[in-house]
C-alpha cells in the first residue's frame, strides 16, 4: 500500500521499480520479446489437475465461491470517507506502527488516528459478516520491523500484543505491509539484507502460533517472488516459506512504473505487469487460491513527491472540468484506461470497465479475489466499490456493467458469468 502522507514511494522506488536502466535497476528482468504474444494463450487454460503440478494436492469444486471470494478494501487513517460495509467482505485499517526506542527496543504499537479506526470497526454493526483487520507498515523510527523481528523475545511480544488487541477491539485479524524485508525506500528506515527475509518468516510463524486459526493473518505482497542480491543477500519475502501461516496474500499489482508506461497494466512491454506477476507466482507453485489481485483506486503519473491522482479526481475533475486538456483513452494491450494530457500519455488508472476485465481474468486463473488501495479514491457513487463487488459476487446474466472497449467511449454490455470450476483449494493431506 502506498501512503501519500508518509512518502512510501519516493525517487528510490522510482529507481527500483520503474527505471529501465540496468545499472540503476539490477532487479530488472530480461524481456522476452515473444512473451507478450504468448502469455495470454499460455495462461488462459483452466486450472485443472491435469495442467498444474504443485507440491500439495489440489482439488476442484470444494469452495463455495460466493462465500470464499473476497473484496478487500484498505482504509487509510488520513482518509475522510467510509467504505460501504455491504460492498466489501474485508477492510484493512492502515496503519498501525511499531513503537521502538532509540536503541531499537520494541515497546508495543499504536494505531494512527484511533477514532477513525473505531469508526471503521463500527461498520460491523451494520454488517456483522464484515471482517476488519489492522494493518501495520514499516514507518517507525528505531529500526521498525527489521530490528523488532531480529529479537525472538520481541517477535513473541508483538504476536501477543496483536492477539490482545484483536480481542480487545473485536476485530478479525492482522495484516502486515512491510515494504520490504531486505530493503528500504526511506534512508531513515533500517534494514538487514541478509536476515530480514528469514526473520519475516519467523515473525509470521510466531503470530500464527499465538493467534491460532480463528483470526486472519495476511500481508501485502510484492508483484514478484523473492529476489536475490549478487552478494548473496535477499529482499522482499520468501513467499513459499510464509505461505503455511497466512490466509492469503494481497498482491500489489500497481505502481509497476510511472509515465509514459502504465502503472497497472495487464501487459506492458516497458517493465512489469499483471501477467508477469501471475507467471512469477504460478511458476513458483504458489497456491493461486491464496492470491488476491490488487486494484489501485488512483492513477500514477510520477513517483516524485508520491503524487497519486484519485479516480474521482481524474474522472470528476480533470476530464469533466478540463476536456480540452485531459482526454480518457483505452489501450487494448494494457486493458486499462489512461489519461492523455495535451496529446501525451499522462497516467493510467482503473475504472469499472477494467475492474470487470481483471475480475473475470483472475477468476479464470483460480485466484481468490480483489483488493484495493484505498477507499478515498472512489467517487461519491461508489462506482469502484460496486465494480469490485460485481466482479466477484454477482453472477446475474443480462445485468449490465461497463465492459472493456478500446474505444474512447465506453458502452454497456452484459455482465460475464464467472466459471465455477476454475477455483482450486488445497487439500492438506
């Protein structure tokens, strides 16, 4: 998740994720020019037992799709609007932060804007089926997660603090947004390239053993598998090692890059995209039914100054108020809309049409659902929340939804009917 006020994405992120320069971007994958043409064909097949080989036994048709699909909304502490409790299955409140002393002693944690947090929890009174999680980020001074996880006693205390908080506040679980073990986007954030990844796994083991399986445990995941430094260290997360301890992971399939490339595209020749994310986890044999696809409720023009343009700002202000300057277009490769300013590509984003497309696509791949960052980007009509809900939950033939078109004008068409036999679940035998 990207918090505007805390400058999570600075020029360091732009260098790490967006640059196409090999020197500045040692992580940059080698681009296969045949990949774009092949990827949709390769991965468009239904996930049946004959076409997927994994370490664990997979069975089909064991999940009630209506109950198992998730729509997860992040609610930032600085936001003003509240999500619709009936258009989301889960809400993650962002954020809580660690209290670390100057000499890196773990002293507990605190919730940012606690009154705001309680207003989110109260939504459970309207919809008792709504699940609430507290999400943690790595903004704390004194070493944050890197130093806390390095000490077994601190990991144990943090896990117990989480359980005590869950019970006290009547919420349903914990979510971690440590971006990322083994690296940092801020010069003041401490990290340990050699030990963070292993300590991250130990932390999740400790939390799960403490809270049990009655409560949720998830994390915000990078759009690719763990990466190794040439020096032998690592960064990001060892997802396969953490997987036994979590309910699912929230893939941050956005902020891949900045203009002139789309930051949230299905396919992009410039750097990274959703198809590559899927391939990364698929080839690593990560359980796809534990993967939740991320949707940005904003457009990304640049990383400098961490400027995010909310969907409501793009559609209701820029396009509507300045039609001669800003025009909305679509790209049939990216499968997302983008904004043109004075004739040049200015930012990509998501709208109801692209959400419908991505929702259909992820269900065909056997993934679990949609996640979005964050609620403040939606408009007053809740168009994006409705689109997420519709994509995951509604299977009404002849109902209407904005479907994706390359044309600059969107048209109405019939909603898709998700295929029921593509969802897979793990049989722990």
